[in-house]
């Protein structure tokens, strides 16, 4: 399950929908509706946050579905509520190595 946050610009509050965004084609449908309404050229981004542990396949599936920005789990769920800065840095390094760099190779 992912959380799909939508906002027209960075100055507006986001609408949050908890749904499997890729499975139900939400991002593609929003694009179609924006085109139909003559708003396809206006600034718009999709921010999808995971409510499950992050993995490359999930991020790839969401990117293929049109996700602009992906957000992972909060640190407290990855390394624990009382984790040190070093533990958080290691978690970020691991995320970069397994997910972010994989997207760099796709481009």
C-alpha cells in the first residue's frame, strides 16, 4: 500500500489518498483528467510514500506508473525509534545503494 499525495504547486496543501497507486492507475487517470481539463501544462507532481518496507521493485513499479517523487519509511521503522545518527546514515547509504543508484542506471 502506498500513500499518494497530490498537489498543484508547492504552495498548496496536498490531498492524501491511501491506495495502491500503481495497481489502480491513479497517476495515469489524473494525467488524463488534467489533459481533459486543459491543465496538463500546469505545474503538478505526484508524491507517493510507502507504508510498507521499501524495495526496488515497488519503487520501479510506481515510477513506471508515473510517480514523480517517492518517499520511504520513517527512520523509526527502519532502524528503530532510538537509533543513532550513524545508524540513520547507514540506512540512508543502504537506501542509496539499493534503490537510488538503481534508478540512476535505468536513465
